[in-house]
C-alpha cells in the first residue's frame, strides 16, 4: 500500500504527568522527569509538529473514554508547544486551522488504546491519522475525504445468541443468523454515511457461527436467516446521550442497496467443529446462499492445472469447484481478488491456498496495462510466506527472485479478518505490501495484544480510498466496545452481542448511534522517525580512522597492510589485494590487503557506506560494524553487524549477505588463536540461510551503491520490547531528516531485510549452538565502529587450498579493489 504524509508533516505527542503514559512507536515519546509537570492531576502533553502549509492556529480537543469532548483549547500553530489536559482525556484530536478557521489537517491519537508492538513476526501500527479536508465534509466523518474511489471491509461478526432478549430486539431469524446484529447494523449505517460513499463493502468471513458437524444443515440455516436481518428504526441514543426506546423497523433489510457487498468465505463458513475440519459441502451452500454477493467465477477447479511459473510452487490440488469461492473481478482500472483461505483440498487440510492460481492471476494483472491497482482479500491473515512474496513480486520467474520485493508491484494491500482486533500485522517486514486486519466486526474481542489480558476496545471496520493522484490511503474506524467490557468479570458475564451505552445489566444488543461515540480513526502512515547526522567521513581526516595491520584470525589467508590502503584525491579510499608471502610457521601463503576501522563509535542508529564492491575469484569484501575489543570485550560479545558481505565472482555467487554475529553460551576464549575451538560465535540468521541473501546482477555490481543498516530499540512506554536491524540498499537521509530512496525519492525505500533480535534468538535456540537471551545480547553489545576490508578465501571458497599454496595471482587491473567513497551515521529520533 502506498504510504504518504501530507506537506511533510511530522508529529510527536508526549503524554506525561499523572495520567496514563502511552508510547506506541517512534512518533510518540515519553518526556523525562526533568521536564515540567503540573501538580493538579492533569496531563502535560507536548506537541511537536511542523504545521501544514497555511495553518495559523492549532485547536486541541480532548475526549473521554466514551468519546465525549471534555476539553477544547486553541493556540497559535507553532512547531512545539505544551498543553494541559484533564486526566479523563483518553483521545486527543488536533485540528490545524487556516486563516478562515477552516480545517486544513487533523490528527487523532488515542491514549488508552494500547497498540500492537513488535512481537513475533513484527507489527507496525502508527496510531497517527492525518485527514485532508478537501471537500465539503466534516473531517471526523471520513479519513478518506477527497478520494475518487473507496471501499470498506470487516469480518468476524458472528456472536453467541443472547440467552435473554427481554426487549424483543431480535426476531427468530436474527437469532438463527448467529450474527452480532447490533454491530452489523451499525457498521453498515456508519459506512453509508461516509463521503465519498464506499462502492464496495467486503465481508471478510466468519459472518456466522461455525457448524458443529459436517454437512449442510447448520450452515444453511444460519445463512438463510442472515439474509433476513432487518434494519432498525430510531437510534437508541440521542445527541445528548440519553437513551430512547428502540423500535425495529417492521420491514426493510439491513443490507444497503446503494453499496455492493462482497462475500469472502471464512473458516466458520468453510469448516466445522473445534478442530476446523474442512466441510466439503459448505462450498455449495455458501455459493448458493451468498450468490448475490459473489462478484466473479474465474476461481480454481479440480480440472485446472495451472503451472508454477518456475517458482517451485506445490500443486493446488483443488478437490471441489472453488470457482466462486476464490475469484477476481474488475472495476475500472482496479482488480479485486478474493481468496478462499480454506480452499478444499481434502477432509483433513484446513487453511490451504491455491498458490498457483493466485500466481497466475497476479502475474496477468501485473502485466495488464489497464490495471493500476490490485487489492487482495481473504479471511485468515497470511501464514504462507510464499503467498506474501507473490503479492510483493507478481512477475517473479524463479524461486530465488521470488524473495526479492518488486517496488513496482500493483498489489496495494491484503485485507482480512480472523483476529478479533484491527491491526497491521506484517507477515514479513522485508515486503512492502501491507496486510490490514479488520476482525472487530462484532465477535467477542481478542485481547489488545497476544501478551495482554485487556480486551481490544473497538468494534469497527477498515476503509480504503484511492486518491485523485492514485495514491492509496487506509484507515480503521471504530466505536468503543462498551466501557464495562474493560472489567474482566463483567466481560466474562455478558454475552458478546452487548454493545453501546447502557447499564451493565443489559442483556440485549443495542444499536450504537452515530451521534454517541465519535468515530476514531487510524491511518497506516509513513513512520515519522527522523534522523540527525552524528558522523560523516570521506576518509580525508586520518584521525577518524585506524588503518589496521594484522593477520586475519578467521579462515582467510590474508594479512592487512597499510600499504594496501590508498587515499584518493577528492575523498574516498581504495582497498587493494596485492602481493603475498609464504609463512614458514603456518606452511602456507598469505595475501596482502587493506582494512580500516573508524575511531567513531555509536550504539543504535543508521549506518551507511557508499562503495563500489568488487566481485571475483577468491575475493571476500565486507562492510560491517564491530564493537570494542580489549579486556573482557572479546569478539563477538560486543557485537557485529554484517551489512554487506560477499564472496567469489558474480557467476559463482551473485548475492551478498546481511546478518548479525553474536556470542554463544559456550565459554569465552581469551584470544583469537582459539578461533577454531568450540562454537563461541553464531550467525543470526544462520549463515546457510537463504533469508540473509540479496542478489544483484553483474551490471549492478559494477556500480556504486549505498549499503545501510538501521539498528534501533523498540519500546512500549519506557520498556524496551525488542531490538531491530533493518537493512537497506540505496537509501539516503533527505533535508527533512527522512529516510528516502537515494535513486528516486518518489519510489519506496528498498528495505532488504528486517530482523527482530527476539525472533532471531528464539529461532537460533531451537537448535545449536545456543545463544544468550536477547536482553543479554542487547546489554552486552557496545558502541559499534565502521569496518571496511577486503579478505580472500574463507570457508565459503571452494578453492581455498589454491590460495594457501600460492597458486593464485591477484589481478593488477583493479578488478579486485574496493572503493569506499564515504560513510555516514545518524541518530534516530526515537533512540536518542
């Protein structure tokens, strides 16, 4: 999905004082105790933002947990200011106003909605929304104002039928539907008020409860009744928040006629029983009952045999007609793909995907000049990394290049449900295609995060808009789950159909009026991390560097000499492999080369090298960082980040690798002479993993590139929850301190890998050698220095003995020289 900010606006909000503290990502930072705090039990909120062009005033509106505004203030629109808020404020809205008091842009931040942070695969959920008031509409009505095309999506609306229905709000059909009728009505009503009105509403599965037995009876009864859910009459809460009598409309369907529904099968519709057994007959029931909401018929069939396109994909093995369960359809230059994430391949295999069919359709759409945008829908979040890679590279022709993200993919996002929360959980942070989960349709909420005991606080839906300039924006819109659901005991006692205002004793579903809790929005925006320069060097200052001289302790037969480092006129250095000598003590030859280490060191931040890297027989160049060495700080206890390490010729090894090195739980050794002893170091990920490789063509290798790593802590409030290593190719920091594509700032940055230290340690410790906890590694790693060197041979070299015998002569044409033009280091705004 295209991510954008408006007018270069970057926002930082800090909550401190006596209220609850919230820090959801780099944008929101807690103030230190040295900053002034009020003494009247209020929030001290520091707002740091570059006002949008034309902004004259900043209006702050604070709302309580129910969404009612309880604080308003207006002040000049300046870059930095502090406001005081009552402790009851849990949502803060900032309106930037023009000279005529018109709203130019709006930001919304929720202080009590704990966002999902980086756990397991990694999640990025900036809680920042920027709304552009481009047409005559209220900003709070629609975060996709000005879009030329929009659609909404949600799933997981099934709910346990209340045991009691004292107010007679549900008729028998509505009870039989097993839907959360109140929330379904409210979703469709809210979506219908948006301008522009979404053309499609995708229902991403789990609309009804899962049958307990195989066959057709239960599912057919539920879906038949689901079609007969009625629209409501008057809302139950007026503008003053006073409840009124609810009278269901005697006639009229809840389902709109001015928006098109699209039915996406979920596992509740496709499976049965607690073990999610595939239900063969469910496919026919679903396509019959939901025929009015199925928009295509080009899905896979048992007789189909699509090829794998050279990607080594397993056969789809479709065992029933899935042509109307997975399908595509067009609307103008948009292609929509619906995927049955429980494709039937047999009685025991739930969660199957028709990967070859998906590849075939994506490949054709990517090549179709009449298709600008591809949107993919399913029920289950992505579990197959192959599926995710197909979205990121529809034109891949080999299994190897499938792992490379194509920045020109037309796939704008994968939209799903299954998890009863709204989230942007990413299957693999190396990709650029966003996964948006909107499973807060009305089923009993999940906890806020898998590690939390708090229930997720919103029911709602996702919204996507295509702007006039063909960028794509997205948002989640939610209504507070009844406040008493935050009470665990009440949460257990109440039926999951309960919603909206009212006494905790309420037993029946009630409509949540548009006028009661205000819409709360989230936008998946470009992360607002900025970078400040801390070090730059073109090697013209000798005091910045150590030119090292020693014999490489690893498996490389190389000795580093100052004579093999040449400083270039105008800046930069050349490291040369030239010369050799025979060691009588080791009974082998050693080749001379160059190596440098910076005197500058920094812990955390963005490290960049701009270099032309040689490829050739026996050549082993590297751009990396290393911690301090000396005393008890023995390599690699203090850390190593390999940003670019490559070996051999392009024909033999067209790739370079990016990973970290750390110590193991084996005893530390006192000197490098014991390097060949016990495994006291480990590569994370493992050095035989394809995951660490990036392949370049011969033409690419002949050009200079910027190789970079962004090393930073992930925090929840003051607590560090992980450490990440993001590796990039050809990026730079622009004048505004933002990380951008160095070759074309209009294109996305080329992120090669994104490693979670927690995940790396967990994966490594499934086997041997074991490594310390991620917390221990984090604390032991010291400030890192830039290191550049060109070695030869090594364990990866199949002809290492040729070197040891002195049978190879280094070329004299400069083809084995590495030229490094400059290095730069930056500090992140969230890791000062």
